[in-house]
C-alpha cells in the first residue's frame, strides 16, 4: 500500500469561512499575508498543528515529535499555585494624579508636583474563595494599588473595609484556616457561613468590629467601582526635614457607594459568577473609566495620645467626623490588561514596597504582613526574580547587584557585581545618602515580651458605633446576614456564643439574631475586658445608603423587550440613558433579537433565561401586547419582574406589561418605584428616579 500523503488536503467551507480539511476530516488553516507562520518556542515553522507524528496514519506517536513534546510539556506546566488568600482577583491599569504638592507632610516623589501623573496597576479581589469561585461571595474585597513612582514602586495593599479581624499577625494563619473550606471536607467554598469560621470568631472578640462590617452590605458590593478602599493600618508620612506624620489612607469612589442585597448576590453568583470582573472590563471597554479620590487622615502623636483607641490596633478606625479625610489626588483606571495571567495573576504586591517619604507604624499586624508577602510570592511565582516580570518591574531607572536565580532576565552588565569596588564600569551603582530611603528614626526600647497591650482591649465600642451609624434597612441587613450565617453553623453552642458577643454591641441586634435562629435561651453577655462605650456618636460616613451615587452614570438598565416593542419609547430610553452616561441592555426571549413597532431589528444583549434582572441596576418592561401574552407563559419573565420588585429596583413599564406584573403577583404592589412609560418623555423621569439606585421605601418587598 502506498504511504499516505501529508499533502492530501481539500478545500472546504463552513458558512462564512474557507478552510482546508485533511483526510481524517480535521480542519487546517494556513498562514497568509494576515496570519504569520506558527512556530515552536524555538522558532521552527510548523507545517501541521492538527496531527502528531505517527508511524503510519493509525500507528503509535513517535518520541522524536519535538513539536508535540514541546506543546504538551508547556501545557502540562501552565498552572502556578494560586494566592493563599485573595486568590480570585481582577486587575486594571491606570494612573494617579496628584492635586496639590504635599511637601508639608511627605517627601514621596509622587506627591511633590500638582498634576503629576503616576502610572498604577490595581488588583481587586475576594479573600476566602479559590481562584475559580464566584464574585459575589460575602467577603472582604482586596483593593491593592501599585504606584510606579519615579523613586520606585509603592504598594498600598488595602481592603474595602477599614478594619481587620485580628490585631496580631501571628493569628493570621488561624484566621485564614478558619474561614476557608474546612480541611476534612474541602467545603464550603468562598463562604464564611460555617462552623469553623464562627467558632474562631466566637473565641476572638477582637473580630467583632470587623464582623459588623463583613455582615453589612459592604461585603457584597455592586461593583469594584462602587466600593471604598482603605490602607487599614496607621502608616507614616515623612517630609524632607525628617518630620513624621501619621496617616490613614482612604479611596473614595467617585461613582458613589452601592451594594447589592443578599438575595440578589446569591442569584448573581448563579447567573454570572464573573459579575464583578465583567463589570470592570465592560466599564473600561466602554470608556467609562472608574475613578477614586485618595484621601488622607493625617494626625500627630498628640492626637494619637488623646484618641480613645490605640492607633496601632487594626481593629479600630478614626471616624471621619473627628478627623476629616483630606482628598489629595485621583486614581483613574483606563486600561484593561492585555493578558490576565501575565499581569493580574503575576502581579506581586507587598506592604514593604514603600518609597522615600512613606514609612510604617508599629502596628503588629502590619509588621507581620511586611514579612509575609515576599515569602509567599517566592513560592507562588517560583523564584526570586518576579520583579523581572513587567507588571512588577519599576518604571524608573534601577540598578543593583542582585543576580542569578531561576529565570534571571537582567543580571547586571559587565564585570562588577559587588560593592565597594574600584572599577569604573558600564553599570556600577553607588548608594545615595541624600536621595536614598531612610527609615524614620523612631527611638525604640522595651522588654522582650509576648503580650497584647491593654490599649487593644476594647472590642465592642466601635462595633456598636458602626451598627448605630447604619440606616434601618442596613441594620436589618446586618441582622439578617448574621442570622443566615449562624443558621449554617451546625453547632448550637457556637451560635449562642456569637449572640453573647452581640449583646455587648447592641441588645436589639442580639435579640433579632436570637429570634432569627430561634435560640432557646438568651445567653449572658460575653465577659468584656472593657465595657462597651455607648457614648460614641453615629458616624454617617459609615453608611452606604447615606453615601450613594449622585447620578446613574455607569449603571445598567435591563429592558425586557419582545417583537413589537414601541420604537419611540425604546429610542427615548436609550437616549435618556446615554445622556446620563448609563447603559441599556436588551433582554429578549431569543438572543437573535426583536423587531420593533416600526419593523426595525434590534439584536438582544441577553436571552431572557441568561439575563435575569439581578444583573441590572434597574429594569424596564417594554413588551408589546402580544409579547406580554407570550412572556406570561415564561417562568424566567415572571422571575425577572418579581426579583426586580423584591430587590427594590426602579421599574419602568409600558401599559402592555400589566399582565406580566399581574402574573408575577406584583400588580397590587405598585408604588412610586414603578415609573409608567406612557410617552417618550417619561423615560427621563425614570432615569432621574434611578439616581437613587433603590426604592428602599418599597414595603415588605425583599425576600
Ligand atoms: C497578618 C495579616 C496578613 C497577612 C499575613 C497577609 C498575607 C497575605 C498573603 C500571603 C497574600 C497573598 C499574596 C500573594 O500571593 O501575592 C495576601 C494578599 C493580599 N492581602 Fe494580605 N495579609 C494580611 C492582612 C491583610 C490586611 C489587613 C489587608 C488589607 C489592609 C490585606 C490585603 C491583601 C490584599 C489586597 C491582597 C491581594 C493582593 C493582590 O491583589 O495580589 N491583607 N495577604
């Protein structure tokens, strides 16, 4: 039998595409003017990427097939360890612009000139879940910013919550073990609603302030774009004269604060587990660049001495009403990554990456973090040279004598690799006492002890202050969240112990939770090292609802449409949203789209079953009469409406949608959150109403 020819290919057409097929029917696409030649990693041109080299068309694969070997070897080694915490994240590039020089408080180069733009890379993340977990987990969000300044990289590795669970870094492994999946069963994934977490919490009263925050809507943000960020610890700024000023860092979103409600979060996780990353990607692609202002709370030792709490304790914050936040610049994210792995996955933040003019405090949590990040990245990124990866490399000139190690890409040039030396060489850097980093000369002395300072012992006062600073709906959400989580805890003693701590925070909250989990007997309040201070006033800055957006810009309306949708209303709605800077997404029974009342075709953005109302900030019900008759037969259409009502969204509806409202069991529920669209001009009123984001006054709506 004649040997089969490798050239025996025929032309074939798959609808719009012309290809070649081999004798086995496999598709071949060949290099041409638009498509460069495929090569191996060694640059060798590849003739056939569909078939391995075999002894005969049906024979065994040959060991000499270097192309197959290289391709499979590389694939086999694609994975690297995920981060031990904050594994799931999403990043983007942008810049930071300084408003005014801050020479009075810091010599940090990026703060020296008004209008100076410093490139940044930002990575947002959840903490507990694995890399493939859902975005809307109830969790803290990481908010890590790498500033590529002219005097080196400064990493502000923060969170969207200004306090933390623990006071001393030595508890971090225990805390993280407790919140991640339980070790014997490896579940639950990305959830704190389980025994181990609440067991740890119930035995760690220092976590109570943070618990109030993570059980609040802060832990289920609508978008990375609508959350604040915080450096958490007290840091130091140091000016050219060596004077130190303490600082707390804040990021204030220009988009305003906005969160989802829990029932919505649960459903978003099913409908679109990538909700937050898609949102950031879409916003940047649409030119809708998210912005935050950098805020500083600046204070000196006198303020610290007079303040009610220890500024070295990361479970405490300074209310903005006591110490206003000075806004000093803006962060704009205007460029998505080119490649997720190269940038977002390989970026390595570290609290120890500080530049001249920025320094640490003795916060024992911060001190421990300073050790942890480099250590973990050595393992995660496989060697000490991860600063050679472009996303981690400084963008200013840099020179040192560090060399070799796995994957070294830029050893010093020339003969010199040590100093002092007597060579004059191409690359021969020297230290610079004037420009170089100098640690703040803080006098330090003390007895070597393992002891927690008594100044860290008040665990409840600020937890209470946070709770009383919330609006009633937000307080209800906190009570519901704790009730939900404790209902997943199987051990009754743990549930009861948590309530014993809540009694030290707010009796009414403790009662609501106790009733919610149907506790047989109310526990005594937990022994408190320091009694709860009830005189701390509410801080309105801590509420999300009181700090919502000023406009509907950057938000999305989901319009439920069918064939025959009123063309003038649809056009008016699109126009009003565009004017506001918001987006319109069409949801239709089929993804192919609908024909409007004037016979014009509109492609749909989502098929109804894949585009539930939880994905949108507000909805519009725009079916034709015949369309509504069809929608009432579709469960997904009824859920679309019922969920929008339950989640207290603004709902615009044409008259023809009435049967759908009725079928969803909500027609009797009509309130001022429903905006009838009788004429095109009503669309503007709808968009104006949407600026409030939610119609919180809807009675008994939430499920
Ligand atoms: C003792 C306490 C802490 C320790 C030991 C610790 C340790 C770690 C470790 C090992 C990572 C993974 C880093 C990597 O693989 O690149 C990480 C990530 C992170 N940590 Fe912490 N952490 C602590 C507390 C905190 C606190 C209080 C914050 C917020 C202020 C925070 C914010 C972050 C963020 C945002 C990331 C993700 C960085 C990224 O996006 O790559 N951590 N932390």
